[in-house]
DNA sequence: ATGGAAGACAGTGTATACAGAGAAGGTGAT
DNA sequence: ATCACCTTCTCTGTATACACTGTCTTCCAT
C-alpha cells in the first residue's frame, strides 16, 4: 500500500473517530513523524482530506473542520434532497428483486443487533449494502458521487450519537420501508419514506447531543 | 501566487476550454516542464483536478475525463435536483430586494448581448451574480459546495454548445423568471422556473451537439 | 519462427534539502 | 512600563534526487 494512502486512511479514521478533535492543527512534520511517512505523501493525504471537507487549509496549516449543530442541519437538509431523489430514481430504474431481498434482510436486523458485536459490524454492513444498491440503481455517477462525499461527514456525525439498540432497530425498519417502496416501484413513497427516516435520525442525533451537553 | 495554484489554474483552463482533450494523459514531467513548475506542485494540482472529477487517476498516470452524452444527462439531472431545491430555499430565506434588482438587470440583458464583446463577459458576470446570490441566500454551505463542484463541469459542457445571441437572450429571460419567483417568495414557482430553464438549456446543448456531429 | 526471459527504460512514488514567509519573543528606547 | 523594531525560529512551499514498479523490446533457445 502506498504511503500516501496509509496516511490518508489513518488521518481520516482519526478524524471520523474523533481522536483528532475539531480545531486540531495538523502540522506536517509532526504528523509525518507520527504516521511514519515523509512529508510529501502526507501533503497528498492532507489535500484529499481538505477536498472532502474534513479539514480546511485556511492560512497557517491544515485544521480539522468543526461540525456545529447548524452544520448538522445543513448536512441533513442536503442529504434529504439527494437521498430522497435517489430513492425515487431507484424506484423507477432499480431492479425490484434486489430491494425485496434487502427489505427482508433488514426486517431481520434485530437478530443481528442482539449479537454481542459491540461495533454492530453486521448491521452496518447491511445498511451499506442498501446504500450500494441505491448507488447502482440510480445510474447517475454525479449523484452517487455527491452522496458518497456526504456520507463521510455523516459517519462523523453518527459517532456523536449513542447507537442504542432501540434506535438501530427502528432505523432498520425505516430502511426496510424504503427498500419496500423502491421494490414496489413507488417513487413518491420511496422519497417520503426516506424523508421520514432522515428526520427521525436527525431528531435522535439532536436529542442525544442535548443529553450529552446536559450530562 | 503559489506554483501549485498556477499549475492548477492553467490545467483547469486548458481542460475547460477543450485545449486538453478527453483521454489526454497528463504526464508529470511533461506538464511540469510545459507549465514551468516542479513536479511537486504539479502533483498537488493534479490531485485537486482529480478530486473535482476533471481528471481521473486510474492506473497509469492522470487522464483528462471524458464527457459523453449520457454524462450530460446525468449532470443535468443532478443540477435540476440541486438548483431547483436551491431556488426554492432562496425563495423562503433570501432577501427579496436583491433578487428584484437582479430580475430587472437580467431583463436588460439583451442590451449587454448587443455589444461587441465576443466573450459575452458582462452577460456571464450577471449570471454569476445570480448564482452567487443563490449561494448566499440558501445559507447551506454543503448545498452551495455541491453546486459549485457541478458548475465546473457545466462550464466545460457549455463550451460545446454554440452561444448564439438568441439562446442567451432566452436564457436571460428564464433567469429573470427565476429571480422574480424568488423575490416573490414563491418557492414552488422558483423551483418550477429552474426546472424549465434547465430543460431548455439541455435541449439547446443537445441540439447544437447533434448539429456539430452532422456537420 | 515463435515463445520466453532478461535487461533497459519510462514514469510514478517517496524522501530530503533548501528557501522564503510569518509569528513570537526579546531588547532597546522613549 | 510600554511600544516598536529586530532577530530568530518554525513552519510551509518548492525543487531535486533516488527507488521501485511495470512495460516494452530484444535476444537466445527450442
């Protein structure tokens, strides 16, 4: 694996997992020594992170981007636009059998969550399958690219919320509803189901965020 | 100005103006010598171009991205999603007086086009003002960023179409209609006017593109 | 004549050295 | 004591040298 790739992956993980907090300055010599790569591949990694919006190159050095509550609102506003339309397009263009299968698997998600995996690996893999199926069904690389770039920030926000089993079960049911609507070819229902899901996710995130601030 | 910035700007111009055609391989040594910069800043420029989608880093070297007719359809599909919603949001959140002023200036656009500027500089500056006003009005940096990244590709496509005065006058009238709807606070009308405008633009581009292929 | 292997070459990926700019701290003068 | 200026240091931006990988060509053997 290339050194720049390693540096990029490591820094991205550190930012998403909130080990590198917003406002942290990523000095080139410091980070290159920490990650065991030279400055050149590190600069490439920082460039990619800045292009994704995880860092900003304003003035002196590269700084980890902050995510405020207003940012989360804006993030979900765009998410609703993109994913709502994507679900509608998938309902028209997608292969129903794929989404029917995903719907049934999502309805069995509570079984996955009762397992002892603290990282909920199987659960998130299943949700990623739905995302991938959406990307493939819409047959629009620009839209898919826009959604991919948003998901990076979303994962970062998600780490702020408490992933309790109750919410994840509810989210799986909402995902199943989206898959069902797509499989049925009902674009308006698919878009509506996506809107509902995103609003519930946002409410959950905000609620847990408020709790943390008051705790 | 930094060398990497110069290289980025020059390459970007060359790609947008179709001086570097799709499929061209941008070898590092070759381009660094041509642009008079070292390989290091050139690599940074290529990285930014690749992040924007103007080039791809697949396998051997960096290659200028191709734009097919299907790509244009996908591009405008996403554009309609983003700009339609942006117009609707601007109608709710924007300052009406700004868009009223832009509406009136756009209605006088035919005067600008009757001038002898072959680059239509004043005209495009006015259209850019509308884009900037939209960006500011929506108060959503993620949506604004998504639209900005699309506009790069749009400018590239626009260079394919013949910018005849008739079409530009019609486009100005359509822009004025969008501004009017935003100023009136009518979000549904603003979105509809945007949809109409984009469909007409797309039809025009496709028509001229067909002509060129048959000519 | 054809296939395979080896060497040369081209081109990227990485490291390091050097230069310039900006900030911080200290010192002198008022 | 405070302010201004100068020095110095640290950091980024750039250039260049080196290494490695993949490919193409050529030569030898069958």
